[in-house]
C-alpha cells in the first residue's frame, strides 16, 4: 500500500517537479486573490448606490457569475474565444476567469460587510464634510472588512483551492505538475504528495477559520 | 430673549419634508442668531430630528430653503462637504468610528476635508479633546470609553472643525443618568464661549439655564416659541401645556 | 455589421446547435443526476457526522474534525484526480462519474458537518436543560428540540455552500464524465465551432441561476436574526 501510494523513490524523483508546481500555485494565488478582491471592492462600492439602474444590472452580474461554474467560464475563455480571434493564453484566461468569478464572491461578502455597518457611521462622517466616497473608504470599509473577516478568509481559501483549475488549461501549477509526474511514472505517488502539500499548506487556514466561525456564532447567540 | 439679529446664522424658510406619503415637516421657519441657543422640544415623531438633519442636508428638504452662514445649502452649486464643516452635528448614538482612536475620530475630517497635515491635525485634535476634558484619552478606542466620554469625543470631533453652528440631536438620551452631567457641562461651556447652538433634548434644567429660546414642535410644525421661562411656566397653547406637564411628571 | 454576423455565426451557429443540442441535453441530465446524488449523500453524511460529534466521544471527535478539515483544505479537483487516477493502482477502478460523485459528496459532507455542528452549538444550553428537566432523553432532546432550532439557522450558509459545491460537477469533465461541460467540449472539437459551449453555458445558467436566486431569497428570509 505505502509502496504504491507513497513510493519513496518516485517521490524523490518527482520532488523538484512538485516544488516548481507549488511555487506556481503560490504565485498564481498571489495574483488572483488581489485581483478578485479588487473586483469585489468595486462591486461592493457600486452596491451602495441606491439607484435602480445600477442595482439590478449589478445583482444580475453577481448572480450570473455565481451561477456559472468557474471551470466552464475558464474553458469558454480558453477554448471558445480563440474562435473569435481572441487568444489570451492559459494564463490570461485564468486571470480573467478568476477576476470575474471570485470578484463576484468577494463582492457579495463585502456588500454584506458594508450593510452590517450602522447608517449612523456614514451620517457622522458626512456631517463633518467627508464626501460619500471618503466616508466609505475611511469609515465604512475598514469596519465592513473587520465584520466579515471570517467570510473573507473563507473565500480566500476557496480561491487558493480553485487555482487547481489552472491545470486544465496547462498552467504548470501543483496539480498539473503532479499529473505530469504521475503519467511519467505510472504511479499515483506524485498526486498523493500534491494532496499532502495542499493539506499542509491550507490546514492552518482551515483551523483558524473554524475558530473564527465558532466565535462569530457564539457572539450571535 | 432678544429677537434674532439682522443676519441670522441659520435661516430655514418654509421647510417641507415628505417621506413617501408621510408629511413630516409642514412648513417650518427657523432663524437662529449668532451666539443664540435654540432649544427644541416636542413629542417623539414630531419631526425634530428631521428638521435638524435638514439644516446640514443629511436630509434633503422636499421644498423650502436653508441658508447657513450665508451659504445656500440647497443650491446644487454649493460644495456641501465644505459647507458641512461649518455645521457641527452631535448624534444621540454618538456614532464614533469604532476602529479609530479618540484622536483619530477627531482628526479624520481635518485631514481629509480641511486638508491639514497630520501633525497640525493632531495638534488641533488634542486641543479639541482638551476642551471637552479628555486630553488624556486621545489614544483610547471608543469601546474603552464610557458613554459620556464617547459623546464628549463626538463633540470634540465637531468643534475641531471650528463650526459656526452646532446641532445637537438628543445628545444625552442614550446616556446613563450619572453620565449626563459631564456632557451638559461641556455644552454649557461651549455656549459660554459664544457658540451658536440648536439643541433637541428633554433636559429641561439645561434649557432653563442656558437656552435663549425654546421651540415646541408637534406634528411637523412649530406650535409655539418663546423664552424658556414663559414656555415652561405659562405656555400659550394647550398642546404645549399638555406636553410640558407630561415631561414634568416624568 | 459584418463583425456581428461573424460573431453570431461563431458562437450562436444554428446548424451546429441543431446538431449538438441532444448531446448537451443528455449532458444536462447527467449533471442533474450527479448533482442530486452529491447533495443527498453529502448532506446526509454531514448531518450524521454532526450528530455523532454531539455524543462527545473525544477520540471520535478528533477523527471527525480531522476528516472535516481534510476535505475543507483539499481542492475538489485534487480529490477527484486522486480517486480516479490513484485507486486503479490498488485494482479499484471507479468511473469518472463515481469519482466525481464521491469526491464532491465528501467535500459537501465536510462543509455540512461544520455548519450543522455550528448550528447545534448555537442552540443555548438552557434549551438542553429545559428539555432534559422534563424527562426527555438525550436523543429526544437532540432530535426534537435542538436540531429543529439548529437547522433553521443553518439553512442560509448551507444553501450557499451546497450551490457552490454542486457547481463543481463541471470538474467531472476532467475525468471523462459526459456531463454538460464534457459533452460541450467534445462537441466543440468535433464541430470546430464553439457554439456547443454557448449551449452548455446556457444549460448551466438554466440549472443554477434559479438556485442562486433562491439562495439569495433564503438568505434574506432566514437571516441570522432571532
Ligand atoms: N428616513 C425616513 N424614512 C421614512 N420615515 C422617516 C424617516 N425618518 C423619519 N421618518 C418619520 O418621520 C417622522 C418624524 O421623525 P423624527 O424627525 O425622527 O421625529 P423626532 O426626532 O421628533 O422623534 C416619524 O414619523 C418617522 O417615522
Ligand atoms: Mg429624534
């Protein structure tokens, strides 16, 4: 059993390949998380505009990308758009797909955060002469972020996990590298090793989240 | 006691406010002279807060005009953010920013709207906190302060901008009784320094001692106005009398 | 105008769509079947784990927490690939369908356990004590008093999680499941035209958009208030 699933010789041979994959997974995460957050902040700020012709398209946009499986979005960009002469490459496709998909999720989380800040906060800020945008940026958003920290973190965990989709468009991140190594060695050890790496990387986050969520719940009862 | 001076600091004329079908302000006229303290009383829901909020355009009047310190607030060309710096407001629920220190609360608008540098803003903020007796609490977060202290920080936040007029919306209603005095004391000192003030409150003792005029509002209108002694002791209107006696027996 | 025609010709090609829509439709049914299996088994397994955890047996709880953490931390695609490409090495050969089902059910189980457990612990102690003081057994209290209250507050987060995980059925295309995306992708390579992907995208929206809107409604309806 151990021979098959965690073969030392194969692990040793595959190690550099996996490490390179891990590096790319981390780099990809460092790109797509800020990208998605930026998209989310824009969506959340737009959601504070109380004008119907902003609100409805915004909600439709968010729901559209929440309903659309991210892999379908990615494949559409990667395999569909080239037919229209738009070739973005695997990396460009991943960046755009994540911006759209995770932006919508971050947007929802931040919107809930903004709504959790009492209206008196904006009024106090406006009464001292801050503009709407200044009040949102300096007074509301910092409180909103703090209020939904567990959800933001949970979403970020999902985004990092989601970077494994990039393997489908041949970006050499951890899962892709593991599958390469597996097909070369005819042995599942590299994939098991990749899973272990993912787990060791993300377990602390899961633990932290579990604590934060329990604390939030205790506060609510 | 004296009638408003020739050029009042606040001149609100024929203010109407509708919330959908609800007619909340029904033609209110209000003039406040320089250094005057106008005290507003009236039953809950009579439109006191709405009137106050129309005076700095937190609420958009449906019609009428509001001129503060010579600035027409409802003119679309008016830079409302600039104008609001001259109109301080203190809320019933303090509304301190919980993620900033007391000093941070006081200096935010100084830096972002008045364009002061950090050092200068901090100096002004410290002075404002000193005026409300909280110089030693500058580094505290709102959650570390008592209700009375929080409300005094909120007052400091407003006076740091050197407003021409201050609006108080039930500043002591959310406070435990033993903390009310410190806030009223600060308000009294403000008044003595010559600040023009409009105060919505139920603190009759404060009104007797410090108010120039008392307005009684009911159902969106100013029913009666006069010096505190007259309004409290000998109101002309039946509605005012009923309200006063109700308050007294509280 | 010419550009627009070319765009329509490319992404909304009537001839291609006419030829491949039955494929996409069969893919839709596979997706629905897969999704239904995942939701039912995942939620039941999650609830079972949460109930087991409420028994308060230390070593068992450590195990449950570890399993939950494991499937929260691993990317679903990694689990699918692991089962599909790994198990054959020990002469277990699950199909792509079964691999996807098991993987996503395990992920949903983990998230559901976490949410159910949170719901159970959110019910005040007094509820337990009141029920036990009237002579109800542990099981009767749990099932009759605590769980109904817990379920109510778990509904919004559970709905959102279930939708998000169920969307993962598209990952099955990576291990040759002929669900919507799989069908659409092979149709694209057969027809040299992306219209089947458009159809597939539409199929996903038809399937998931109502669920997302429903989730939004539930969220406002059952908000964390008392
Ligand atoms: N934003 C609003 N939308 C709808 N109705 C409001 C709003 N603000 C105040 N009102 C209504 O206007 C009336 C006057 O309110 P307010 O000015 O707060 O009274 P007061 O401060 O004298 O208690 C009340 O009936 C209140 O319900
Ligand atoms: Mg009021």
